[in-house]
C-alpha cells in the first residue's frame, strides 16, 4: 500500500479545511517570494544602471551588503530602490554598498580600471 503526500479531494470534489488553510498559506508564501524576487531584480537594475555592473555582479553586491549588515536581501533591495528615488542610504548599508560596488567593479573591469 502506498500513501500520497497530496491530500485527495473529498467525495464531493472539495477539500477539507486543513488542506484549504495549507494551500492558502503556500499561495501567500509564493506571492511574497515573487514580490521579493521582483524587488531584488529592480535593485539589480539600479546597480547596473548607476554603477555599470553586470547583473550577476549587482546581485553579488546586494548579497554581500545583506550578509555584512545582517539585513534580509529583499530589505537591502528595497533600500537601494528607495536610494535611487532620492532617499538617503542608512549609514551601514551605504558603507557596505560602496565597498561591495568597488570590489565588484575591480573584479569586473580589472585592477587597473581606476587608472583609465
């Protein structure tokens, strides 16, 4: 006898309350994930446009700032977008962002890129 992890519908085609609650929770989690992903993509676009970074380098900048400031990635992304719209960057985020952009720019363009 095999069991399935997917609950089967009731004989009338509906699902029980526990299944409905679990599906609603999963749906909400997926919506938040999609929204967070879009925010991160927008912040990568900001870094790409302003600092002329490749998109992969823009993501690495966001990731590094997130790790070094102990801030969630989507929160760092929201901060970068707000900065692009004229808000000041919080001190620690601004410092880490500047350092991470400099590191990635050097990696992307080579160590003598500043002399050009």
